[in-house]
């Protein structure tokens, strides 16, 4: 079983947008923008730890990859995780 590239990409996009918006919010001293960044970090966390799981053992949190050619090794069971 392979993990979805679109789910991994969604995690990367949410996290990177959170970083960009956090830097903008801190620079502008705007609490609404900083809280929006917190929501994006939370969304990235939820997608990564609840939707990206090792298909072999169910361990949460394999490293999301943008390209599907790369494979990741599970930190718990040692099996190869591939993205489709």
C-alpha cells in the first residue's frame, strides 16, 4: 500500500504557509494573522499525524515528500514507505 502524494503535499503547503503567515503576522504585530498561522500549523499537524501513517504498522508521521519517487523508511518497523 502506498501513501498519497496529494496528502503529503497538502501537509507541506499548510506548514510552509503557516511559516510565511507567522513571519508576516509577527512583523505587523497582528494577532489575527498569527492565530491564522497557528490554525495552519494545526492543520498540517492533523494531516501529518492522522492521515499519513505507515501502511505496515500504523505508526504516525512519516516524513512527507513532494515527489513520489523518493521512499521513506518507517522509524518503528523499518519497512519501506512509498508514495503514489
